[in-house]
C-alpha cells in the first residue's frame, strides 16, 4: 500500500467534515506487529485505521491535528512507533 502526500492531505481535510461515528475504525481494533521496521509499522497502521487523522476510540470520535512546524506527519508517526 502506497500512501502519497496527496492521499494524506485529503485525509487531513476530511477530519473536519461531518462523519458517522459508526463508519470509523476503532483504534482499539488496530494491532500492529511490533517486530516490523518503523516504515512498515506506519503503513500497517494507516492500512488498518484508514484515516490517521480521523478515527474512533470506543464511542468517541478522535480528530488529530498537529501544530504548524517543520516536523512532518511521517516524523510524528515514526516517533510514535519508535516509542512502542
């Protein structure tokens, strides 16, 4: 699965649109193989969650955003998986 910058940009924009909670993936159902290298963990996470900017945790909708900085989404997600 290849995720392009334009794919991520489109996903980012969707986080502000109205959404049916039932259509979102529950983060608790995502299981990433911890033995994979970070780039593959990232791909696997996005494959399972669908939109990393908009998902569900139980009955709560989670909308992710980042402060404007030079740090990219890829840097943020890589840092997250390196902490696991």
